[in-house]
C-alpha cells in the first residue's frame, strides 16, 4: 500500500536550525574548512600541478636517499610543513 503524498521528508527537529545558527555565530569562535567533522584525512584528493624539472629531480633524489618511502609521501610531508608554517604565521594552529 502506497503512502499518500510520498514519504515524509527528514527535517531537523524544531529549533535545531536556530540553535545551530546561534552556536556558529558565537563571538571568538572561528572554524576553518579543514576542521569540519565531515573532512576525512584518509580521503586522497588528486592535484595535478606542473613543477620545474630541477625541483622534481631534487624530490626524486631525496626519495632515493631514503627521505621518504615514495615521492607522494615526500611531497605530502613538504606540503604539510609549508602549510603549517604559513598557518602559524597567521596565528592559526593547524
């Protein structure tokens, strides 16, 4: 037997939208996109960027010297260090 008018839509409980708006507008409370609870550190996002040949040869050499187990890991480490440094300069803890 079909439900007349279809299934009910899932909507937040009464007052939840107002509560969430109030909490997110709290003074001194700043959240950044990477702090969203839905962001997962195990999800990989591909970034295709052209890099100078000499830089990539340096990366390859460092990997061959045992600085990291592979090129992807070394580049990720370098990006994390650089991003953390720039965030600290802005007074943001990563």
